[in-house]
C-alpha cells in the first residue's frame, strides 16, 4: 500500500491518495480483527468489503499462485472463467483424509 503512495501522489492529488489509503487500512484492520477473533463482527460488512476479503483469501490459495500448476488430488481445475470468477477462484477439494485443512502432500 504505502510503497505506491509516492507514485500515486504524482498522478492524483495527495488528499485523494490519503483518503484511499485510510479506506484500505480500515478494511485491513477489519480483516485482521475477523481473523484474530475468529467470529463475525458486531456490525456487518458491506458487500464490497466481503468481496475484497474473499478475493484476498483466494489470492493466498496455491491454485492461484502465478505460474503454479498443481497436479495433486485437491487442486481445483475449472475450465470456465465465468465459473471461476463466480466462485472467487476458489476450487480446492477435500483430500483422502476428509480434512480440508490437512497439509499436502501427504507424507
């Protein structure tokens, strides 16, 4: 975020850059709180915040790493870009253990 601040200020007025960064920080704090507390917030999120959260989580999915082609039993394979977007690029399945959180590959 901050690494782009100076470049952004060369393109648009610094006041707008500051407002934008504050909005991003607010979202980041809400996401951090959700992860740390492991419960839904008292005040519901906007649709935009929910979508941003799911998109950030899907960016951490190994299926979505640039240049990564998984071939394991749990890697998702989605032919249709429309379906992939609809599901926020999340396509993992369950491994043989039945535990989606189990480490892969099995040893």
